[in-house]
C-alpha cells in the first residue's frame, strides 16, 4: 500500500479494509501500547478503539512529555520562576501542571515573569534582548524536542550569552520500553512506536530493546490509516508468533534517523538516570548537560535545592502511563479532576491520556 497524499491516509475505504483485515484475524486477546502523545490524541480523536475487535485493547503508555515529567521537576520549574531576576520560559502545556505547592500558571498570576514560548530558540532570543535578566527554559520532551534545545544552547554559546540556561528534564524513549517490560504486572503484546521520535532516532534505536524482549513493535505515523496499518501488522505478528521490529512510517522514518540531530544532541547532552512520573527511576533514560555546557545548567546557576516530591494524592497517572489503568478507573476522574481543574498532568496536557479520554472517550 504506497500512499502519497495526507487525504489518502484519512481515506474511509482504506480504513474500512484495514479494519476488516484486523477483524478477519482477531480472536487472540492482545494489549497493544502506544508511547506517543500524538498517537494518544489521534487514536481517541478518530475513535479507533471503537472500530477494533473487543479482543484488542489499546493502551496509552509513557509518551506524553508533560505527563512523564516528575513532580520534582515541576517543583524546580516553579522554584526557578520565583528567582527575582529570572524570566522563566516554557511550553504552554507545562503551565497548568500542579506542582506540590503551586503551578507556573499560579505563579504567573502572582506576578512572576513566566512566558510561553514555542521553541528554545525563542528563549535564546529573549535572553539576547534582555541582557540584564536571566532567561531560563524549561526543557522537557523526548528525542523529538531535544535536538532543538541542544542547538539553542550551541547558539547561546556562539553568541556569548551568559544569561541563558535550562533545567533539563528530557527523556529517552527506548529505556522506558525496557522498563515497562521489566515492571511486574505490566502486560503488553506489542508496541506502536512513536513516529516523531523515530524520525530522529531511526528504527535502529529500538533494536537493543527488541533483541532483548522479542516483543512485536511497529513504528507508526499519525493518520487513521497509518495507525490501523500498524495495528494490523502488530496483530499479524502476534497471531503468527513471529515478533519483528517493523517500520510502517517509511515516508518519514529510516534506519539511521537524523544523524545531524543526533550529533547535536550528543554534543550537548549525555545520558543519565532519571525519574519518570509514576514509573520511578529508569537507568540512562534521561539527559544532562555535558561538562563543557555546565554554565547553562539553571539548577547550578541559581543553587535550587530540590528533593523528591510525592505525586498528587489519588492521582493514577503513573498506573495509566504503564497501561495498568484506564483514565476512568481513576477515582478522581471527572470528579475532583477535570480539564478546568486538573489534579495530575495527564488531565492537563493536550496529549495526556485523561484529557483525551475526557474529550473523546
Ligand atoms: S483523572 Fe486526574 S487525578 Fe486521575 S489519573 Fe488522570 S490526571 Fe491523575
């Protein structure tokens, strides 16, 4: 099936053929997990769970960058916003995530200088325009976002800016897949791998996880036909008993990914253990600045002390991110927790499972 235009990836007849093909080989119960916030939204928006056989359960994994950001990092962002000379810059999704005592939105209402930006480069530009202020960027996201943050740091260095820094809460996708496979109680029969992340990492980045766990895995695009095609491939692998690492998004993803983006990332960051919301510490699943770039580390620059922070009481984001619960199995869902009054990040982020479930489920 070689498609060319976006409309073809939304074609109803093609989608019906794929649904029929999935239905023809249904029977075996299987739990398939996507690990990408854009997949979460697309799956709910297009009603994909409702057209699949009952035997197939689609799970939402740790793929929403805001949702996986640990409570400690949210508290650090809030603490940085309170430093008088700081202009804190952040993606919009982070603003309403409740920290232990406050959120960025609440601090902005109290008069802190917090600005929503669309890229780390906007923050660098702000630093150049405000030489007497300190501009800090809240760096969250996966391999998709990290290269641009790395590039922005290199630009700041080239410009000799001494008033730009970041707090790095970046995460890497493959170690999270391995962590899920090692978590007792987590049952996954296949991964729908993230398209955006894979554009940067390439198919090869998943090989170590695939070789170790031999779990069906398919990289998918974001249109309904993309997703149904990937689900069909996962179902076929499960039924045949022959797991494979396949690429159903070849129009954007190749084996080696984007070498330039990977090189920039590697130049600025190195791997480190990091804590994921709900999942806990995953070895070598995060990034920290390399020694040569330490002056861009906001934590050191402003001497912010941050200990572990408990997640909001009653919030089941962690279980949802591991496929152990659906949003409506959280006791707070639609009661104390709504998009207007979120308790956890999964209800805040536009890519969060609870927000998607609330809107489309
Ligand atoms: S409904 Fe709210 S409290 Fe419950 S898991 Fe989702 S974000 Fe957390």
